[in-house]
């Protein structure tokens, strides 16, 4: 069974991450990803970068991945507003 830390490592290997959290049950995962590579990209393009980092694993090892993607600047705004 695939572990959340393994999925996290796959993403980090293919995408520069300032912050990443991954949770899951072995097939279904939820990730929060903060990357400077997301700057200037719409949410769909940001998520496509994550899927590209995971590559073929999305077809074989990972059944489902829900994610929230943020630029470092947006992440700082969110953290500041949550106090």
C-alpha cells in the first residue's frame, strides 16, 4: 500500500516545493502544495504541474489525488489571515 510520505517524495522529486503536506489512505490522497513554479499560472495549470511530477504513477499507484496549490505569496496571505 502506498504511503503519503512516498507520494510527497514523488511530488518533491519533480517539483520545487516550499511547503507540502500529503495525507491519504493508500489510494486516495489529499495534498497542499506551495511552489514558486506556480507563479503566474491558473489553478488548472498548477495542478497539471503536480500531475506531471507524478507521471505514470497517477495511472497505476495513485487512485485519486485532491489538492490545493498555492504560490508562496498566496500561502503567506492565507497563513497571515488564519493568524
